[in-house]
C-alpha cells in the first residue's frame, strides 16, 4: 500500500498529467497499469491524485510503461521536482494549476485593491485590462480573455463554490477602457452584490491582492499573482496570516446593502464624469 502525502495544488496537477499520459499512451486502466508494474493498485491511484511523492524509480517505471524515453523523464522531473513544496512559484502564463485549484474549491475569498476580480469581470473589461498592462502580446489577448471567461463557469454550476470578493474602491475608480466598458462592469458588479463587498477608499488598510481557496478534503491554498509570476502557498503560518487579513477586511468593508448603494453611485454617474482624470491603476 502506498503511504499518502499531503497534496498541494501542483502535486494534484502532476497527478492529472500522469493520468493523462496513462490514458493517452497506454489505454490501460489504473489497475491494469499497476498489475504490469507489479504495484499495489492503490499506488497508482494515490500518485494520480497527487497524494504520493513518487520516487525517481517510480517515475522511470511509470513513464517507461507510457513509452517515454530518458530525455522525456529528465524534462518531466525538472518540471515537477517541487510539486509537493508548500510554496510554488510559476510563470505568469502557466494557467493550468490556477484553473484546477480554483475549480475544485468549495469556497473562494479574494481581495483586489486595483482591479475587479477575474471571476466577475466582463469580457470587454478583461480585454482592456490586459491591454493596459502591456505584459501580453496583443495577438494572445483574445485567448487569455476567453480563458478568463471560461473560468467563470464555476459560478454557474449547481455545486458552485461559496464566493466572497472584497474589492477596494480604488478599483472602481480606475478607468479601464472607455466609459461604456466601465458602465457595463459596474452593472455586472451590481447584479452580483451578494458576492461583493466594497472596501471604502478611506479604509485604513494596506494589503496586496490575494485569494484563499478552501476544499472539502485538501488543505487550503493562499494565492497571489503579479504580471511576472503566480504564487501558491499551503504553509499553515501563511494561511493563518491570510485569514487575519480577511478578518480585517470583514471589519472595514461595507456590508451587502452598503456595497450595493456604493455600486449604484458608480452606475448612476454621468458618462462625462467617468472620463474625468483620476486614478489609473494598472
């Protein structure tokens, strides 16, 4: 029997990759592969669920059964060598781990001081935001916008996660695109005020954007990102600190009714006022 190891967002991604290789390269079930390798069936299952830190010999045997050579193994090992670390840093355009971690969460709490959170952005707002940043080649923007829109499908599932989005008022004041884009984004937020809490512009709070994902059977994950990198954290101390931040946000943010009123102020502003000079945060 394989001894389980606490999984991480990246180790579960690793397990998915191994399962995909088994299915596409061998056509074998997990049990059939285990028999051929002389393993207990539970070993294949725990590896493919990211709950077992496979040894190099394990990976060589598994990947060889999938028809892969030593060069593939060396590349695979380099890519996944930190899969069980409590701090995982990924390049900004690696989106698979993010999508999986987000889609399997039972609850999502986030805070963004500069922009509307991706899960409740309109397509036009997302497009304009990427163009403002300048970190993504123009020809790739439609694809990354579509990816962001696809992520929003979790909010329409029957078993959708419980979500709460803290949005700083500075994000509402940031002109992203033209006035029509901002009007539509304000309306989208107003329609989802049951998910939104506005942090007033004068709130005594200094913090960077972050997300906390919680799961039924896995450890919680704290997540933050910049235009250069994404960071996934499962260190208990870091999780405790992010909980303190969200406790503080709960104290200073407007409640649901107050947030609705604040958003209504922005929806009702004349278009000329939306085009006035003001904060232009990236």
